[in-house]
C-alpha cells in the first residue's frame, strides 16, 4: 500500500478510517459528498468538509475533483489509492457492514497476533463497471451490459434493471430484472464485460421481485444418525433452541445459505460425523433450490 504524502505518520485512527472511507466511496460510487461522512461517522458538515480538504491536500492531491453537476467530488482520471488497495471487495464489504460501524473497516490490516483468517480469492471487478451498476440500482434505471457465463462464454448484450448487490459468502452478484428472460435473475459481478451504459428509468424494481421479497425459514437439526450425546454437542455448537436452529432468509438466497453451510440436498447424505447437521423442512424449501 502506498505511503501517504504527508509529514506525520501514523495518521490518527479516527481520521484514517474517514480517509479510507473517502477513497472507497469516491472510487466505487463516483460521487462523494460531506453527507456521506456525516451519516456514517456522526460528524458535522464542517468536520466532514475539513476531512475531505485535508485528504486532498495531504493524502491524495490528484485523486479528487469537484463536479458542479454532481454536486460532489468524483475521482480524477489520475486517481491512485493511497490508503486502500483499490479492490472491489473493500467497497462491497463496506456495503455489507454498513449497519455496524465498528465492523465497517474490517478489511483494514491490523496485524493482530495469534489470529489467522482465511480469505477467498479476489474477483476481478473494475470501478468503471461497478459504478454504473450502483447508480442504476439506486435510480431504478435500465442498464445495457455485456455479460458472459459458463453456459455462454461469448459476449452477450442484454438489458437489465439492477436492484441489490448480494454477497453469497464466496462471491458477489447483482439481483436484477432481465429483459431478455423476462424475469429477475442473479448476475455475477466479475462476469460483466466492458462498461455498462445507463439508460432510461424502468417500471421494474425490487418490489416486483417476489422471490426476493418472500421470507423463508431454514430449520437445521443435528443428523439423526448421531448418538444423543453427539447431537447435544452439535446443538451447543450451533446455539440451537429445543434442538433446532432456525435461519430466516430471502427465498432467493436459500440455496446460497445452504451452500455456505456446506449442505447439498441434491447429493446422497454423507457420513453423519462429516456434515453433522441436516435440513428438517426440506419439502418447504424445495421450490427455492437450484437444480
């Protein structure tokens, strides 16, 4: 990570968080205002303005420029991250944790001893691709995109109306209305090619996505083939109540939730000590499973 171009280092912790936030928002959303900082950190407009100006003056002199049309700052063509790595995961993880400020900057390297955490491979998502997707999602606009898939590896143009970014635990995708298939579908972020073109507004929105708005509860129980003592261990591991762990999620995310728990209902049951838990209400979940 490049060292900042200022005399005093290290930067005070609270300032460092705000400077990192400035870099992440302006790079991946394409627009930064004092309101972003005020709402996230609970500071006044004067302090927010001071932070932005100090970032421009001491951290990234050539990174931000004010745009009168946007009524905010945008990244310059010479933007170079100074306090972040410029990775999509930094922005996406920030969005995933925006309800818990203490965890917002979890990706910041703290060099904590005696703790090790596995990380998944970083997917290739460029700012120029993600920015219009986010803008279209917030403004309910149609988006002309080029998309590839395993089934169709050649570029395929299509028009979508995105409404929500989703992290499945392994990768990020965007939930969107697809005008080609006339239904809501999931589009993996790393499979977009070229820069999406923002178009006019659409009548399709998150409110029309039935599978997204339907709530389903997954009931998990210890594998019945385990002994009673083993089942009690599993119950304690998962914090089960009355022998059941209830996980409520959106219907369209049921498959991803089961995959994250390493439960594959399409395969024959593994040894009971391998998976340890099973789904109690499989029939109820069947309409929402893939395959």
